[in-house]
């Protein structure tokens, strides 16, 4: 990532104390690179930003109708949920509908990101289980896909498993990649994950939001996925989290999904800034680790501010929408633990 350039700087007094680097690609559904910053060909793992694409072949194969998924359940399948009680109840209900339980999930457990649930876990010495994993919705739907096709469940995460091959093939097609050129790795939840140039990831998201050039079955599946994510963005992450709030404010015109280690993908529906749909992918080079405040609420430093600045520069958000999201950036006042103002953070990039 030698071509990464400054994305966001933190100022204390009159000194720039820290600078976060990265690269951005903005691509339309026809494959035109509209804007970039740094190196749009930076190869990076999508991490959880891949989830809408991982759900897509299940939807295209008729899984939503087969199991009578609700929109909220499909949104949960694309989620990095924060393990509120709402999410735990929803994933358990979905598993019951499918005919499995969390014992089938191979994602492993972790602590909740939802502050209320985290307090409950600590105070009551609750041992998290697989459904607590923020990828439990994705894993549940992978198992549903395997079961629907009469395939084995015990090795559903093996890259050679037919459903993982179908996911890889679908992702490559959406992003105009040769399957052999998609770099493979293991995600934090043990599922296969995929690395590709930012350009191709952004193209895939543009096509997800504007699938008119795709075959009818896939185009309908894309519309089903994006409609679920925007209608129930609280299932994609949680109330108050950036992805959720951006999609709520976007009112069906913006789709977004964060990924670990500083990856973010955003889709803009046709007619918002251009006739065709537009996809955005960017990578923060240092990974943009989240921090937790005294209320046990976690937040990322870089990606929300950078996302809002990209959308501001593109004219994809009205001033009133930017105001509604002002707590996330683009520019933020920084305070210390005593509440004193110490400086600010601000984006420092200009899209080409």
C-alpha cells in the first residue's frame, strides 16, 4: 500500500499529531472510475464488507422464498450485528425456522459490542456462545443454503464446499474478476474471505445497487438484498452505529457495509449523483481499530468521517442529512476524559 495517502488527521493545539493513510475508488455500474484517491488498485480484503455478496447466491437460488425469510432476517444475513438482545432473538428465531441450532455454527463466540448486552454478560457472568458472534446471521444463512441444496453441513466453511464455491463465483462475477485472481484468506469468523483491488470491490457494489445489466434472476436478487439492508439497517449493525444510521438517513438511496481492518464499501442508487449506480470502496491502511468509551460504546475513528466526506464531495447527501449524521463527522471536536476540548479530527483528502 505504498501509494496510500493521508485520509484523516488529528490536531492537538496547532500540531498535526496523527495521520491515517488510505486509498479510495469511486466506480459506476458501467465500470468507469469516476474518482479516486491514493491507489484505486490497492488490493485489500473486504472482510465483512463482503457479506451482501455472500448472501447473494442464496437469494438468487430462491432461499428467501424457500425458508420464508423476512426482510429483517435477510438483513441479518448481511450483518455485522452488535449482539443486542434483538439480534440474538432474531438469529435464534431464524435458526428455528431453518431447522438448525447454533451448535452447527463454526464461527466461534465473542463478547457483544452492544453496550447493554455487554453489561449484562459481565454482571451475570454469561459465557457467550456462537450466536453472539457478529457473523452468526451470515453463518446461519450459509447453513440454510447448504441444507436447501442437500449438501453436508459439517464442512460448510471449506472453500471447496459447493456453497463457498458458488459464493466465490458470484462475487467474482459481480466484481468483474477472474475467480483465480481473487485472493483468499480466512476471516475472523473462520469463513473464507476475499481480497481484490478497490476498483473491483467498488464496481461490485455499484452493480449491486444498479443491476440493470445483469440477468433477471441476479438483478432481482440484488434488489432484494439492498432493499432488506436499507429497510432494516438496525439488523445490519445496531441502532446508533454508523452503518445503520447512514442507511436510515439515506432513506433507501445509500447502502453501506463496514469491514474489519479499515475497509468500507458504500453503494449509491441510480439518480442520486449519476444516472447509473455508483460504488465506493476504501481501505484505511492502519486498520482503524475501534475504541470504547466509558459507556461501553465502541466507535471507529476514521471510516465514518471518511465515508461522510466522500459522500459530501460527491453531493450524495443533502446538508440536512449531513447535519443528522454530524456526530460521526466529517470533522469532529476531540475532548479528553475530563471533557476539555483538546483538538479536532478532519478529513484531508480531495477526490480526483
